[in-house]
């Protein structure tokens, strides 16, 4: 599924125009990106967690020449699936209705 297909699904589920769904998706992506750029952690309970991890400097090899390269330390965005999402993917749990009633 690509971004355009995701926008169509959001539009149908939320009963809004594709333009509005696209704006919401873009705003969500921007908010997550900005939070990660500041080093914040974003947790969407049941879905997953976005965070930044520090990668240590290390040595690597050029696969063509075999020469040793120094790979500098860097920060990388990481996403970890939540328990509910993992269960749905494994077929252990049925799809939840968004905006459902709490008991």
C-alpha cells in the first residue's frame, strides 16, 4: 500500500474528503517527524512506538575492495510494533473498530 491508497482508506473510514484525509495524514507524519527530530519518543498504545536510537561508530568493509571503512556514529529513527498490532498480524485478534465505546 502506498500513501495515495492509505489516504483513500482513511477518507472512506472517516467519511471525509481525500483532500482532508491527506492533510490529516501529512500533519500526522510532520508531527511524528518533528518529535523524533527533537529526540522525543512517540507511543501509540497498541500500534507501536517511534523513537530515535544512537548508533555507535563502527568499522565496516567496502564489499568491492575489502578495505576497512570507519562508519561514524549516528542517530536512526526506529519503530517497534505494539502488542495489539502484533496479535492482529498473527491472526490472534480481530480488527478493532476505531472510535469504539469504552466499557
